[in-house]
């Protein structure tokens, strides 16, 4: 179940720049849903720590740079374009590509019923 909570955070990468609720609160919110499923006997076991860890370790540099800029540092498109050395339309495309990549990466550790909100 814990790997699903971590994958849920990765599937919602903007959680890393959320400054209102502490990470523990965001983690608890994701964990509560999995705990409720377990209590109802409906927990779908999915995910593999080693696979998720390997996928994160192999994150391509172009996605890592965008992820840190947008999801950790909270950069807007203009700042991201400056960081990447490209125009804003290219930065927007790269941002969208990275968010999609992260959702797809996380989906390997999540039950098929999990739906992450779009954070475009």
C-alpha cells in the first residue's frame, strides 16, 4: 500500500510545490483512501518498490529538469523557458510532456482505478 501512496504523489507532481498543507497532510490524504479500501476488503495490491525506485532513478534529464523547475521550485512558463533556454511555447510543451511522463511512470505502481487530476 505504501508504494501506492508514493506513486500517488508522483502522479500529482504539483503536490511538491504545495505550501499550505504539510507533506504529511498530503500523504495522509492519499493513504486514507488506500486504508478505506483495505477496511472494505477492496484494496488492490499494485506496485513494486524496486521498479518504482529504478524508474525514478532512470528519469531522463530533460524531465528531471522540468520536474524540479515546475513541481519543486514552482516556476511559471516564463521562468521554465529561461531555465531551459527555449521559448515559452516550447517550455509549455516540455512541461506538459513531463507531467504526462510522471503520471505514466506512477501508473505502473497504482491500481487501474486510480485517477490523478490533471495539473496542467
